[in-house]
C-alpha cells in the first residue's frame, strides 16, 4: 500500500551552521529522521540553484545524444564501472531496471595491478566522457565537489547527533573517499515492459544526495508501506547508506527504496551523488551513549546480501551483482572463484 499523505521530514542545514539552539534542534531532528525513516528532504544546503539547473539540463542533453555517441562510452568497456548503461542492462533483485544512466566517479588514475592486491583496487580509474558533449565534464565535477562538501557537513552533524566527537567519522572517508555520480533517465511505461524503473534496494555508501526533476516516482519503504518522495523545488533528497547503518550498529537504518517508471508519454531525470568511505577503510562501531545504544537494532542481516565492514569489498560486491556484463568481461577470475554472483544490486 502507498501512503502519499505520509510526510517525509524536511531539514534545513542552515540550522546546523547557525550553532546554539538552532544547531541543537537540527541535530535532534536529524537523529529522528535518520532513525525513523532514513530519508529526508534537505534545504539550506548552499548549492547554487544555477548549478542544479545546469546539471539537469546537461543530463537531458546527454540522453538526447545519438545512440552511437552513448554506446561509445558504454560501461562494459570500463573495468572501473564507469560510463553509459543502456536501458534494461542493470539488474536489481534479478529483474532488469528500466532506466538508462551514466556512472561517473572521482577523476583518479587506475591503480597499478600488483600480485596479491585486493580485487577492489580495480574500482579506481578514469571516467568515460561523451566526446560530443564537452560541457558535461566540468558541471559534473562541480556537482561532485558541492555534494562532497554538503555530505561532509552532514557527517559531522551525524557524529554529534550520535553523541560522538564531530570528527568521529573522518578517519574512514577523508582523503580520497569513494564517490559516484549517476545521471539517470527513466522512460515512460509505454517504452517499458513493467513499472520497475529501479527495483527496491539500499545504497552501499555513507550518504546519498539526490536531485530530482519535476516527475515523481521515488518511493521509500516505511512501516506504513511504500511512501512517495515527491519532488520539491530547491531541495535535495538525502538517504542513509549501509555504511552508516554498520557504524551506528543499526541505530541509523539504510532504507529500501525504489523508483517506479513514469506514466506513458513522460520521462523522469535525476542526478544522484553517492559518497562512501575510502575503499581501503574498515567501518567499526561507534560507542553510542547508553540511551541510543538501547535503540540500536544491529545491522540488518540478509543472507543473500551480506554487509561487509571492509568498504572495498562491499562496493565491489554491489557492482558485480548489478552489472553482470562488466563482471563477465573484467572480473571473470572472481566469478570463477565464486566470490560474488551478479544477480542483484546491493
């Protein structure tokens, strides 16, 4: 059952920046929102509206490119899981997602292959950019930088809200965190064979920022059922990732969410920014105050989707499962060893 009347919380990051009683109120609201539903709208984030408008405009322009231009940078060419994914090529919970997208990570060189290196080191490497849309690269990199700054403030706020020093999470994500931008187009239901824009899943990192256009479709699972997260002008949607669930011993819960395909004759565009810890980091458990520890539920346990405290292992697991074509081409050695099975997203 869907409950469109349920109100996803809205928080103003300006309250955290203001200090004093405004900060205390913000931290209490943040803790409640993250513990109860794991999703909230964020205003007062400080990202220029012009940047957000330009990002959505370039997202639309990218997907309007001729198909050969997009396929020239198809993800299957990249062992780092960067580039374009055509409609119905990504898999969530053993069903194909009816969306097309481009995945863009941090601009870093590939790590040199060395005997005995962890398999996750292959995740780092260069992006693939469309040759006929040069304006995309600088705008996406600005979105990465702006998103990282906002999430950095939120992670300091989360640390305080959980009764920790403000820098309690710094050691796992400062200096080269694993970041990912997804620009996404969902075609209307007349162009699909179902309503799964993307299937129900959790995000593998620390926090996610999402910029939506005006078309609805995002839903989050709550105790009341599936709830619409409708677009709100000027706001970003924030949701908790699995690593914060692990770090808080389940006090903060990464929540299942999905996107329904838009109605026939329409389409939906979005731009997501995912910030994870460093790939070489291991996520420990924060020493929560007794009152919060008593409400910590422990990380959710799903035998089909085990959570790893080793960040690189957790990230690689999700990518192998959601992109079986890339897994087969570039990670056949791991598949032969049975280290993962590319059937569903994490």
